[in-house]
C-alpha cells in the first residue's frame, strides 16, 4: 500500500528551498492537469518551458517505454545508440559540429564556461579568463553559473564566488563594449532573458556582441536553455536573430520533461576538451537520448514551428483584451511561446499574487521576477485549452483588480 502524501508533507520533509503551490498535481494530458482533489487546471507554465509537447504525449511515452525495455544506463565508459542519434540530429539542425550531453541547463552552462576558460588558457594563457555576463541574467544554480547570472540575490550568500566575472546592462551594447577586451574569454547571453523578465534581445545588441567577441577573440555563448527547441518559433533563437554563437546551451524542452541538457559547439573548440577534462555520470544516458530524439523529431517540423506564432497571437490577443478592460499591464512582450505580461505601477511587485489567483481559477502561470507574469505553455497547446485558460486567467485578473482573490 502506497503512502498517502499531501502538500503539508512538503513542509515537513523537504529542504525548504521552494515554496510550491498549495495543490499537488497527480495527472495530466496535453495542457490540462488535475490535482489530488480532481480539480482541473490549464497549464500555461509548461514545467517552466520544459513540457514542449505537453503532458503524457503518446509518442514520447512510446519512445521512453521502448528504450526502458532495452537499456537504461551504462555510465560514460560506454556510449549508446539513442544518444548518438540525438547528437546527429542536433548537429544536422544547427551550426554545431560536436555535442556534450548532461542533465540540466545549469550543467550545460557550466560546461560552456569551462570550455571558454580552457580554450583561452590553452591558446592565449592564464591572463585571458574574464567572463562578461548581463544584469538580471539566469544561467543556473551551480556556483559558477549562479555567479555568471546577474541576480545577486541568488549568489550573495555563497561567497567567495568564482572571480573575473563582470556584469553589464542587457541590451546596452555601448556598456558591454566597455567591459569586453583582450582579457575576455567569453560573453554569455540569453537571446531572451527568461527569469529576468521575458526580455528579448535587440537584434543590433546580439550582432554587436558577435563583432566584439570576434575582435577580442572571445567566445560568444548563447544560453538557449529556455529559448531553445522551438520556443520562439525557430528551432533555436539564434536562427531567429541571424547571429551564430560559438557555443550554445540547451536543456528544458529538449527532453520534453525528461531531464537532459546539452552544450553544442564547433569542431575546433570541442577539441580543447580532451578525455578527462569534463564529464558526468548520468549525462547522455539512453533513456534521455531516446526521449530527446523523439522530441526533436516532432518539434523540428515546419508546421509545428509555424504553429508557435499562431499560439503566440492567441495568448497576446487575450492579454490585450484583458488589459483594455482592467488596465493591469504596461507591456506584453516576448517571442513565440515565451510571453511576459509586465505589470503596471499600480500592481508593481504583485506578480506572485497573479500566479496564486490564477491557480484558484484553475490555470497555471509563471512569474519572471516580481513584476512579470510569464506564459510558457506547450508548443502544441490546443486552441480550446488556450481559450479556456485565458478565460480563467481573466477571471483571476478581475478578482485582483477589485481587490479579491476568491
């Protein structure tokens, strides 16, 4: 007999680094989810941009169960067929020649930053170790990646931090140019800041970073953990912008809910990382490879990618209709199915209240800081699920606008 558990048990048993919702999800299909009490929710959170094909997609179930009947795990002393096939899919679909697989976006960024440091060390010497990153960025929770992230609240309690990492305002090319010099080994940037407020990069900003990196022989790293695998309507956001990085990191949607991350790079850079310089026990296991391969096969299709723009418009139109009536948002921004509704001054700092009020009405949304309500639903969310979810979100907004959440 299995143990009955409740949300209360989280507070008793878990390390308190999260404050999860009051309900416990137990079952889901597509973009609809049910909790322990049978209450239905429309999922606009997507597992934080992870469930790119929704919940319990039959093709992903089949890929996982078929692989689970064959081979689960061997460790990195061996390779396996599914992960090699996924590597070739990524290479064929992107600028990359080589792939390193891991388990998360943080690990992918860790690998990218280590690659940059080692490349500069081997080619230029120890003096070339500087990393330039951006305010309000988010690159993960390891000590290296949380230091590169431009949010001191996430790093200040863990000093001393890795040195030679400097931050500058996002979308400010002139400010970045003041920091990028011959001692810089890498610039790491999100084409769209996700956790930092759903803020897309200006095309000229990314083009300028590319030129600065070329001039100073630094690597340009695109953190596409949140923006990748179809989220913007292109397979990766660098394709939308027409700016090619030296290194790209991807995770989240790549596994459609199964943990996997990857660092993609060119042949000449990959050769810097020889046997023993980096590794991971679970990274690139057959289960992740099988699921990731099916995810990429299904998403990297013209019809699927074209559908992202259509769904973007459904959600944006609904948000603008809400705003015309209630005057809550000063801006709705984002690309594809990474959308941020920026609260106006009257509701500043209240994004979490919108999140909670939405859940009360049966819809799951995210926040991106204290002032932005974030939407990152499945790329294949149905029109009816969008209509139902946005109608519920509108009710939540109405309750907040009149000072009630019930």
